[in-house]
């Protein structure tokens, strides 16, 4: 910050040791994906994940390296992976669930190691984590995010954000949390930890948390309106309106 830079200059230091900002590669996968600005054919959609993830990486101090879109075949994915040289982490979106074309984890397992696949959270159950060996023999961590845009962003906040902060030498890796009064009921129908997108407001010293609307993992506007993630634990079937709930803040007043 400006204050720190000024203090360094005031004591005559022209060089100091710092943590290098990590370079995070982003690879979107899917035959149906097109770049924004291109025309769409039936069955095609625009790649939003690459751009939202790049923005999130910048927000937390990393440098995004966008590799573009790979088709659902080994050759296309491998061609993109060959571009990795000086990156510190690889993020992929889609290709890690149980569909016929979900081959990212299989390709990556051949030149790396998958530590785990699938996680007990909602959204973002299909998620892979491991390491990948680059052409220059370096090994870097790989996180395979889900393809649904909300799932990708929620998984980023829970897993990628703290990894970037740790690479930057930070020790406080948790999002700020508050206790709020829930204004809508959160349901949990399959025993996963639910991160519900909510709008947090404050009234007379009490925090209120209201769902942003439908919570489908394809409804990206639920993240646009949210400034917090309300948590329903994996062993709780529902948190009723009027109950107290823990909320992780995505943004907060100064």
C-alpha cells in the first residue's frame, strides 16, 4: 500500500523481498462453448466461467492466464495444456463429473495425480484436485471446477481463493463471517453443505440474510446480487426462516 511504500523509501530501502503474484491458468472445456462476440448455433452457449474466474483471480491478487476453450477430446485438451510453462496453478471448468464427455480428470490423471474427486458441498459437488506435470517437468496444483457457473464461483471462494492468498504469503485465509437472521428457508435434500447465495443487510444493529432468489447452479445472477453465502450444514435438512445462520461475506461495507 501507499503507506508501506512510503515507509520503505523513508528509511532508504530501494529493494525488498516480496511474494511474487501467482499466475493462475484458466482452461474452459466443452464442445458447446463459444467466445463472447461469436455467433451461436443451436445447442451452443457462451463461455462465462473463464471471465468470471479471471476477475476473481485479479480480485485476490493473482494474475490470470486464459488458455481459451478446449473441445471434449484428448488432443484439444493436451494442446492447451502444452501452453503451461510459468504458471503456478491450473484451473479447469467442466469435464470433472460423470458424463460421457467429462474427460478432463482422465487426461490430467495421465500426466499428474488426482488427489480427490467430488466434494460434499452444494453447489460444486463435481470437483477434482491434484497436481499436473508440465512440459518443463515442473509440478503445479490443479483444481478442476464444475461447469455450472455458480458452482465454479462458489468452489473458487471456498478452495481457490485461500490457495492464492497462501501463495501470496498471507495467513488469514478465511472470509469474514457474521451471524444473521435468515429471512427465507434453506433446504438441504442430499446431505451436502449448502452455500446459499444471500443478500445481507443491517437494520438496527441486526444482520438480515435474504436468498437472492432461485438457487440453481446455472443461475449466475444469484451470484451477481449476493454479498454473502449462508451455510446450511451437511447434517441439517433445513434452516428455517427466522433462524440464526452463519454467513460468509463476499463483500462488506468498509
